[in-house]
C-alpha cells in the first residue's frame, strides 16, 4: 500500500500572525515577553491568550483548557503559525482533548521541541502533517540567540525551497553509509513515551532523529533496547543524533557507538552524531528541522541534507 505524502502547511509570510500556546509547564514571563518582542520586531503579529500566565495553567486540572487553546489556534483564520511558549511537562495530557478534525481542516506550521515532541508526534501521526522541531519562545527566541538559529527557523517555515545541506563542523560519523528517507523523531524520552499509543511515529523506511538532555548513559542504553523490542529499529534507513546534552559527551562518543553496535547488531544503517539541534545554550546553533520530509543522511561525509521544504 502506498502511503500518502504528509500535508505541508502554507509558508509564513512577513506581517502574518504567529499564535503562541503553552501546552506544557510554566515558563518565565519576562523571557516570554522578550521573545514576543523579537517576533514583533521581525515584522510578525503575535497572538496569545493571557490565561497562559496563570500559575494554575500548567496543572492537570487544566489539561482540557490547554487542549482547547490548541484547537482554537488551529481554527483561528488569522493565525498562520503556532509556536510553543516552553517545553517541560504536560503536553501529552492534552492529547485526549485535541480535535484532529479541526487540525486536519486547518493545516498550520507547528513549532516546538522537548516535551512538545508528544504533540509533534500526535499531529504527524493523526493528521499526517509536517511539523517542526524547533525553538520555543520563552528563553530561546531572544536578542542573544545564535543568529543562525533564527535564520534557520524562519527559512524553514517561510521558504518553499529545500534547505539543502546543513553545514556544521560538529557532525560526526558513527556508522558509515548513505540513505534517504522521511524524517521522524524528536526528544528521545518523549518518543519512547509515545510508543504503544495510537499516535507514536511509524519508523518503517524512515530516518530517525533523536535529541536528549540530562539522561544517564544507562537510560539511553535502555531506550535502545526498548526501541528494538518494539520493532522500531527493524526497517529504519538511518539515525541522526542531535544534541545529547549531559548524556553522552561529544568527546566520548565511543560509548554511544558501543550501545549502537550492541543493539543494532548487523543492521547496517548510516548514523551521525552531534547534529546541531536540541537542548543547547541560547548562543549555540539550534537548527529547526521539518519532521515528515525527505532527508539524506550521509555518514561517509558526516552531513545531513534536507531534500524538500516543509511548507508550500
């Protein structure tokens, strides 16, 4: 059976409106306002519900309200892209209350990462729509952010052209080879949490992207065992590791290589490590990537190529 190509949202044009939601934990209000100012100074309108500043907003009793906020942002004709205020905890709790008919009827750019991976996974799997693993507003979108982070973000969601090769000296090869496939993934622990639900990401024939922060090497090893037992590695085309911050240091990637050799066995797929995307400092490069589009991982040359635009 031929699988349908993912829906691409319309690209964001200068002067259009970005809606901001807060589906996860609480966030720094001052940093949020700084991020909003940066977006406005760049030429975009910004829209959000002041309810997101209430302390109770991130509590479990407000799961349904947070979900309805997401539904309304998709339904709002003025809003052309949806950004998230922050990651943290709680976005998965909104999923039972999301209206996939509304989301499917109103495809829009949706950007976030970390805990937001649960929503990226839901939208990609339930609606078959391209989503974007990228920066959040509070604390990351600021005058101090790496200028290339900002450039990649808006190039990814505003241009109908493929981004092409991502240039970074940090990318290293863990397993040789070259492969092309649709990109799926996100934060590793959230990806694991979605396995077994109706909305985990199909990995067959895909390139998987993983990033993580603050997990012990033993936990990462356990994740790989669970991925193998769940059949998620059986028919993959390749793996891209983003930033594994405070998990496995780039200078000690032999540990990660040993894990892969043990778990993947004779599965021969290209693997690269330290791709510049994930949990990084605000001044470090954090590349926004579209999940659901064709990418090429070339571990022989230690590079990643985005073969098509995530927007139309």
